[in-house]
C-alpha cells in the first residue's frame, strides 16, 4: 500500500529517530508539514529550476520573519557568505576578522573573495567570538597607516568582521558592533546556525550590515541545501541578486558585464523552505524542550558542563553541546563519543579551530587558546526536532552511567 505524503513524512521521522533499540542520529531533518504539497506543485507546474513563485515567497517570508527589508536566496549558506563579503566591499588581500572556533565554511568564503581570515579567540562563558580578544587584536595587532587600518604583522587592510554565531547561541553583538563602528569595519553576521535566535530581543542576522543563514540538512529548518542573505541596504541586495544569477545584464543577448555566480536556489528547494518555515516556531519549542531535559538530567553528572545561555540571548538550541572534563568525568570527550557510538548513539566534537587547519595555515591568528580548550572538551548530543523522549532518555542514561 502506498503511503500518503503525510504518513510517509511521519514514517521517515520515526525511522530517523529510533529510540529504545535503534540508532539515534545527531541532527536530522523533520519533514512533517506541507513539503510534499508544495514540492508536488512545483513538479505539476514544471517550475522546478531557479525561477518560480516559491523562491520569491521564501525570500519574502524569511525577510518578514527576521525583520529584514531585503532577502536574497542562494544555493547554500557558503555562497550567501561569499556574496555578502563581495557586496560589503571586501577586496582581494583584505583581512576579515572572525572566530577560530567555527565550521570551515566562513573561512573558505573569505578566501573565495580573495581575502584572508584573521582568527581571534572564543570566550569561555558562552563559547562565542570573544569581543575582548577582538578588541585586543585591533588595539595591539593593528595600526592605522594613511587612514587605513592594517594588520601590522601581515600588512593587509582589515576591512570587515564576521561574527559566527555557533550552536544556535548569539555572540555578544553590542561589543562587536561598537568596535566595528569605531574602526570603520563592515559587519557580516554568519547566522547560519541561528535562525530563530534573538539577541536582546532582535533576530540574529539583522544587527550587522548583512546577515546569512543556511538551510543545510542538519539545520533547524532545511531545504536540503540552500541559504539566504539579508540586509537593509537596497543596493547591496540588488547587487547580491545580480551576482548570484550569473551577473546577467541582457537576458536575450546573454550580455554579462561582471563575473557572476550560479548561486541560485531552485524553486523546488524554496517550496520545501516555505513549508519548513511554517513550522519553525514549533521546531524551536521542541529544541527548547530537549535542551531543558538535558539541563535537568545531565546537570547532575559531575564533569559535564551544560550548554550555556546568556541573559541577553534567546538561543534556538540548534545543536545541544556539553563540555566533558576528562579528569572529573573520567574520560575525554572523544572517548565518550566512541562509547556512545558503540551504543548506536551519534555525537560529535566541535570543529578543528581554524588557526590549526592546514587549509588556513597562512592566515593570521591572534591568541586562540580558548578555542583549543573548547574543541578538546566539547561534544554535541542528539537533538533532532523528532527526537523522542525515549531516545533522549537513552542518551542521558548512557552518559550518566559511563562516568568513571
């Protein structure tokens, strides 16, 4: 018997989040709304490529949700970051300040623009980009020469800062924004993990000059791939749309006055995004429930430090992460990861800090010891929107019993 779209979605959710005896994944999509209906509409009408009503709708609804005047859809979050850097005026051989503790995508995007990342540390309170470390970099590693801020060690112009909000919790934007304004830097927010999170009551991604989101398969809402650039600058938005559609100046004669990119989101993906966006608030509520339970239960386990939350932050709790003290807990985060894997529970350490990455070994780094400390101890735990109570209890019970 053939499943209906809705029953198929429910079946897939159940398969992805087996509890008592099956594999528990880290973070998988939840497909339970109008995805099948909207995608079928694309297939039925033939609007499956990068032109179609769902692309326009997805951009409009996302812009409305975060309170941004303009939104431009892209094929993934990395492409959104790349274009954001270009429209913000980052030039080849410039430096863009960013935290070392991040997924590699934003650092790569800086290199795509011909610029260089300059890595600063994270802070221990909330694990985000350290505003004090940023201030120290500007004051002690930089100098103003002929009105241009330059890294005294590399000689490169410092033109922008990219705070990367990791794990669904915002960085301290007030401090970062104040420094950027003082030194004349553009602010590109990497909010790819923070859709639905707020900083001091305002959506993350809308505080800087431009913000970027990702809809990868493990994000809080997904289009399979996909990204979005948002800004209050109408000229930047127009330029972003132009660059992401191959910089086409004459659609009939195929005239291109600039090098553009095929970074467009398809109508099929946008249709999925529209359906997912309808459920975003419900997904955030489920993430909050998961986070509360981890807090309540794992807070009793010596050697486990819970994922923090600042008083000025409303996280989306995208990827629930803890720190494992190897002495107090009795094993390292990697040992625990392997133990969980043996029990069919997926977990994951944070990313290799970028200042240690061979891919970015030629970039400048300014005091990134905390990033290394966090990387050594951090472990992300299963927190899919479809995670069942039984599955989460199994995770908690395994971690609690594993302590030596």
